[in-house]
């Protein structure tokens, strides 16, 4: 039984990258959009926030024309000659 195996030494672990956590990959995984969407549960409203904003009706702000400026008699359709 060999207790001193070279593959479990510090040199091998440094070469393989198993000594410490590579924080670059950890942070990239946390901050990517795909990972964030994957973490949300089904039915979570945050999944549909972009969709709801896209189909939300635009607010109707006050019109610039006054009601006194509109000729309502010309807007009524004529159904026949009188």
C-alpha cells in the first residue's frame, strides 16, 4: 500500500485546479441571465416581468386638442339624404 502517491500531492492538485475554488466561474455562473432564470420557481412573476411590460397598454395622457376645437356635427355619419 503506497501512502505517498504523486497524483494526490500539492503539485498535482495545483495543476488540476482542485486546490482552490475558481471564483471567476462561480461569479460568472451567478450573474448570468440564464442562471438567474433557472433559479426562479415555476409561476414566479419575475419570469414574466419583461413579457408583461411588452404587452402592457400605454397610458393615455391628456390630449392636446380641446373639446371645443372638435366639430362634432361633421363627425356624425350621414345615413341618408333628408
